[in-house]
């Protein structure tokens, strides 16, 4: 169940092993250009590279929202947050050594973005519109393992799109949390569904992963998502639908 909330100067308490998930509406901000000063030079360059206005606006709002959410946890001005990337491109916040690390993940899904924030270990999130365009058969060939593909083909045609996207969001969340991203094939991340709507990470790159937490989500009507963490974790879900969230960044 989503709790309606807005990031404030003092974030909800986030204990070690906890995960907070923030759902952001990207199209409610009338003038996204006022959020540009919050972004870094590199982010503004990426934003400018989006030739389609809607995509550029959504990128700006999503990354400004990420900065505003993190600001509430680390008490660093949103515009002053500095990010670096790991070996395979996973971003992390550069904080003073005296400050406990904060882990985060960001995913765009057309008019929504999902932000995961965690203490004590990495987190990965993903969100996708259920009517994502594209050929699902080609997507299934690209992302499903042999056993997953056999299970998927056994489903009724009307159930395949939803099942594929649910599996894909789980894989994306796991690959993001692991830090390897798409440096390995998604087919090397195997997801099992032993019960309805309850996914389990069976293996990652051929290795069993018994200590992972993986949960599928229905973040909003018309969307599916997932979050994953490297250790036993528990998530609290929040929603941000306030177009003024960035005014005090």
C-alpha cells in the first residue's frame, strides 16, 4: 500500500536494512525548466540531448526528484549532491566519510519514475508501463532463460505480456542492485515464481543467491515494477504526486 507523502527536510526514519520506495508522477510539473538549476552540468547535457520535449521534461523531473529525495536523507542541498559511478556504471552519492552511506536506484517508466533508497546495502528498482511498445516475442528471446522461456510459452497469449514485463522488472532490479547492470545477459539472471506474484531469484550468473530480497510491485494502474536488495530487507512505499516538490531544493 502506497503512503502519500512528500520529501521534507527530515526524511522518514530509514533503519539499517530498510528500503524506502518513492513513486513520482513525471507529467504533473507544468514548468520543468525551473528544476534545471538543481541538476549537475552533466545531467543538463543529457537532458538537452533529448530532442523530444516530453522525454526531456521527464528526465529533468525524475533526476530532480532523485536529488530532492536524497536531500531529505543526507541533509545535503539537492544541487550540491555529487554522484560517481562504479565499474559497470551504477551511480552512488559521494558523501563525507563521517556520514553513513546511502544507497539508491532510479528507474523511468514513461510518466512515472520509481526511486529506491536503502541503508546497509545496495538496492535496485525498475518500473515499466504494462503496455510498453515493442514485440514481446523478441523481448522474451532476449531476456528469458531457457527454462523461463518454456514457462512463458505455456501461458495463454493474453497473459504473456504482463508475465514477461513482471519478470523483466525483477531482472532489472536484481542487475541494478548487484551493480553489474547489463554487463551480463539478462538470461543469466533467473527468476522463479513459486507462488502467484511472489518472485524468487533462483540464480545470478550461474550462482545461487539465497540471501536476496526480491519483490514484485504494482506501483500504479497500468504499471508493473520490482525492487531487489542484496540482503533481507523490508520496504516502505511512498508516493509523490506534488508538482511543487522541487521548489525548495
